[in-house]
C-alpha cells in the first residue's frame, strides 16, 4: 500500500522546515495559449502550442519541488513506476496545492491501469487548475478505463472545447469507442 504523505528519509532534513511556496501564476499565459490552440490551423501548430502549455504546467513552485518533479518524470519515463510514485507522493506532501504533482502521479497510476486512483488525483489536479487540458484529457481516458463511457465522452468534450486538436479526439470519431451512435461529431 502506498503512503500518500510519506517523505523519503533522505528528504526529511531538506523539507522538514520548508514550506512550499505558492505555484507560479501562469494563468494569463495559459489562457493565451488555449486561445491560440483553438484557432490553430494545423495539428503541427497545435502541438507546438500544447508543448508550450507543458512548460507552464511543469514549472514547479521552487527549486526543491522542481527537482522532485523532474526526477519523478524521469523515473516514469524509465518505467520505474514505484520510484516515480514515491517522488510524486513526496511532491504532493510538500506542495499539496501544485496541480502537476497530482497530474503526474495520476499518469503513473493510469499506466499501471489503476484508473480509479488516477481519477482521484486528476479530480484534485482539476480542482486546483480547472483548465489544465492534459488533466482533463487524462480524466477522460481514466473514465474510459473504468468503462464509464458517457462520463468519458462528456469529459473529453470539455477538454476539446479548450484544445480541439487533442489526439484523443479520435475517440469521438464515428466508430470510436466514445462515438455517439448515429451522430456525426
């Protein structure tokens, strides 16, 4: 069983007296990018804008949290899911108001096919950052994993309102797993 608030012993001296500062406020920049991606003329242009969004979402509150986030993402990319979960647990314990900690932990849980746990983290990420398009998309995919087709469709449609170029849009295409029978979306 994972401990949601455990901090590895090596980090205790570093974090024991520290309080995580507020996350950087990138609201205006992200809103500009969302507006730009909505009027993108191509998938390539939209992908460039989405990559810019990631730069803001992955901008942790301070150097310590950035190091933990980066290490967790590196571990996830190396399929060290246990190590990644430990890092994201640490990040969330240290910075409970930083949406990306929850989003990244949800991604690892999704990869482990623990869709229910991923959904809990995605809900928390969206509570903190309601227009976090990647968390919205992850929420839709987790709902697919839980076989909650109608909820997944609604969640994906909400994400597509912000970024109509999401790769997951194909799930709503005719014949896709979230297509509405007889309705051309």
